[in-house]
C-alpha cells in the first residue's frame, strides 16, 4: 500500500538530516508519488548533482527518474541494475 503523505514526511525528514544523493532521490520519489512535481524535480536534480560530484559519472536511473517527474509520472518501477 502506498502512502505518499507518510513517505513525504519521512523522506523529507531523512533528507534534511542526511543530505545525500540517495536520500534526495528517495525524497523526490515520495514527492512525485504525492503529486508534488516541482518539488520532486528539484530534489531529483539535487540528487543527480550530488551523485555526479561523488562519482564523477552519471546515473541512468537518476536521469530516468527526473524524466518521469518532468512528465508528471511517479516512479513505480523497481530500481534497475544501474550501479548506484
């Protein structure tokens, strides 16, 4: 069962306490699930930026998430084998 509101509360709290590309990606996913598209896009872009700075590479999974949120689609697919 999905509970977007609960996910946003938990995800936002986690992202504030520990700002990593993983927590921002999770927050973006929760925001998109609850229809907060603009906020999801900002969080996902921040996650992509932190990932690229940390790894000096790109993540197809994070980029795919951003494209979904820009199309106003939540992320409801399992994470890929992308080496996050």
